[in-house]
């Protein structure tokens, strides 16, 4: 038994609020348990809390490190504590209670019953299970948002204030005095902090190798082999911690932990039971084991959702792969089936007009869906493409176009001939939406054109996929629109509307094709577009289609853009601006980068019309990163370069590129 509190293990970054909360909890409770996975900082928080109490209140504190092997048996330890603390007001810290299993709760209960002046602060990967226990989960350090591309430059200011980044930076400088957080490595540091779950012990281990690996190199090594990267060193949350916590767990928790390793991200109890509850571990067993295991997991994505720390998941996945024959394959198959159903459900929500809910569901489950879209997994490329097609909206309308292209193109490359029409359509549309497709004549009339379009059209004809034929006309219209062939675009969109079945079971649907046709007409024949000043056609969350179909806010945002084109053409700039702001509200909510780029470019034209050249340049700069690389320069750019000095244009454009679009538009 250690008589004094150990020295602080390291500087205590980002835990001031937690320290105060635990101290307040101890003021009113006799038993407080700090819970969380290995390396999360339970011991450090206990040290800091006790030091704050002994410094201010002069509390008599005793420390028992249960994680260290001791020659004495538990009864001897209990006897020592009873003799030392009898008749005294004291705070006892029981550090590492998971080492004793269920005996830890029994020990704490007996001590509290026989020592009325005693308070206990325990640290454990599981609750002690006493009625008087007040459990406090130790959270990870605060984390920056996940960068879209860890290799891209990122402003240091976007991540420097997060506790995980501050800890990594401090430890990296200790290992490499020349380390510096810069725009070049900020994205990799942010991604590394997130990959390590904001767990201080794991972050310290990674940062301690800064003299060996730059952040980007460390991120790649961690992704390739987490257990090897996290083995050894002085850090916590490592391979040794994962192996030790596994050994201490009961059999049901061990089996559950292994099967939970098929989840790449977070899960709730229903998902855990659905995927992991089979064979020797029934659904009821899985639910009960998860309740016991929950304190050792990371809370993620809201109440009741959990995630395995990276080192624990990697260790459990290795055990699952070498476990009973078929166990890993069954868990993976059940996980894939759940993802297929989720993707279908998200697509259905989108078609019903609940598009924010559809996006939220797909984004929340995206780590799992990515696993399911791996064409090298057992279900194969066809199953991967089925999920990718169900999630067309996530790629096309929610800002993940490049990721969608990677999933679809990778799976198509591995799919034997003949390749499915729906996947070929999606691949062609994603390419066309980036402005990269060949705009040759339609394959239906000449046999020429983009090779992927030709293959997709042939596959749709052979499969009798009228919906695909309609959507391929839409793709050809999009290509024509990029190339300023507006009459051809209008004709293609019109053909698509004629071919599309009444209730298509996948894809963007009738309102999206109608919006595209309206946009083409706004360029070729504005007078034919029925729009009135002050009429909010396509307003987000607006009324249902008169034909009985559900409202389509995303399609409505493009209709609003088309109407803004008409308003500007007819000399109604205020109505055009109002329509664009309506459209942008939906585009920002859904993350539609392409829509934002179009709307901001038209807003820039409106500003330039009023002589507000600097404001227009800022708007163009704000969407510079979201414009497809192959897109032509915005129409307003030439005028702005002619009216502003080169330095003035660059300055305003650069300022806009550092400013989120919504901040440039107070009306939003």
C-alpha cells in the first residue's frame, strides 16, 4: 500500500473541468469510480483530483495501486487498510480495480461498511457494482473534425485549440525539438489524433516517435498495423493494455469483444446484438455482456453508442480471425447484411423527402458502410456496388463525390463482365458531375461517346433497366451543361423525364431530372420557365409534388438556382438573391458542394452586377476548394480580374478561401 499520492505522470492537458467535477462528486459521495478504457487517463485524473483536495482541504489520502503485482493476498491488504484507516477521516484511492474483477466491489463495500469516515476514489475499466457507487466516465481528449484529406494543407488555427492536438504537439517536441505544427502536417496530425481516439496514452506513444516518423508516416503505419505500431513504449492504451484487459474479462465479454471488432466505428446495443448475437453468444447474452463491457468502451455518436478503442479492436480482430472456424466469417456476413439494409433504408428516407435524416444516418454509419463496400471482402464486388448505388445521394448530393467515385470504380474494376448497369450509371454520373466526362454524341444514336457511357447504355438495354436509361440521359445532359451546350442538355433531360418510370426504386428521381431540365431551359429559353417574383418554388421542406410524390428539398435547391438564373436575366436581382439563399440553406445543410459552388458563383455575378467586386471575389474564393477540378472558371472571374488589380483580386479571393461560405452571407 502506497502511503502517498504518486507524482503526476505528465502534464495534464484538457482535464481541468473533469478534475473539478470529480472533486465535487467526492464531496457528496463515499464511493466514486472513474471508468474508461486503458490509457484514457483515469489514474492521472485521480492523481490530479487528490492533489487538488489535499492542497485545499488537507485531506488524508492513501493510494493503493492494484495494477502492480503484490505478494500479499487480498485479505491481508484488506486487513492493512482497516488497521491503518480505523477511526480516521480519509480518502482511499483504489487504482486499477479491474485487476481484482468482482472482488474489487466486495472489498470496497466491506471497507465502507467498517470505516464510516472513509471515502473511496476508484479507477477501473468496469463499474464496481455497488448501490452507493457514483460512476464517472473519463472522456477522451477533445478532437478536431476529421480532415477530408490528411495530406492536404490545413490552417493550424483550425486544430491547435483541441486538447488532443496540444498533447501530441507537446510530446512530439519532447521527442524531436525541431517538430513544429504547420499547415503541411496539420491534416495528418488531426487524422492521427482521431485515429488514436483522443486517448492520451496512445497519443503520447505516437508523439514519442516523432523523431522516427512524421505525422503522415505515423498515420500510414498505424493504419497498416495498429498492434505493431502501438506495441512497446511507455504509453498506455497500447497492445499490452489490450491484451491485459482481454485476459481479465469474463468469457462472454471476450467473445463479444472479438465479434465487435467487425465494427469499424460506433454501434448501439441493438446493432451489437444483431451482428454479434449468434451461436454460443445469444442476443440476450450479447446485450448483457455489452452492459458490463460498456465502461471500457468509448462513447461515440450520442447516448448509448459505443466504439472499441483502436488497439482493443485490432487485438480483438486478430483473435477473431484465428478463433473458432466460421465465427469471424459469420460475424462479417451479419455485419455486411446490416449495412446493406441500412443503405437501403437511407435511400428510402431520401426518396421520401427526409433528406437530412437520410444523410445523418449514412454519415453516422459511414465507417461500417466503407467496410461493406470493400470489393475484396467475402461478399465480393457485386455486393459492394449494391450498397454504393443505394448511397448515390451521399456521393452526389452530400459532398462525398470523390469518395463515391473511388468505391464504385474500385468495385467495377474487380467485377467480372457483364458489369451491372446501375453501377455503371453511377460511375458515369459521378465522373460527369466533376466535369471530366467525354461529351461526344449519345451512344443511342451514334455508338460514339464516353466508353463508360456506352457500356452503361448497353448494359441497361440488355437488363431492361428503363430507369438506368433515363438516368443515363440525365448524365449526357449534365455533360452537355458543363460544355455550355444548353439546348442539347435540355433535350437530354427531356428524354430522361420521358423514359423515367413513375416511381423509380433508386437514384435521384423525377424531381431531380425536372430541376435539371428547368436549369437548362433557364439558359436557353428563360421565358419558358414559369417563375414569379416572390414565389419560393423549390423552397427546402416545401410542399409535395402535385402528382402525389414526396417533396425533394435537394432537387428543389437546384430548381431555386434555375429560377435565380431567370430572375437575373429578367432584371430582378433581389428575387434572384433570395432564391439563391433559399437554395444555399439546403445545400449547406446537406453538404452539397457542387450546388454551393454553382450558387456562390451566381451570387458573385449578382454582386459584380452591383459593382461589389471585392465581395464577389470573396464568394468565389469561399467555394474554390469545392469546385470540381475540371470545372471551367466561373463567369464572374473574368470580369473581376478586369475590374480589380491583380493584388486586390488575389487578396479578396484568398480571404474568401479562408472563410466559410455562410459567414460571407449574414442572411443565412
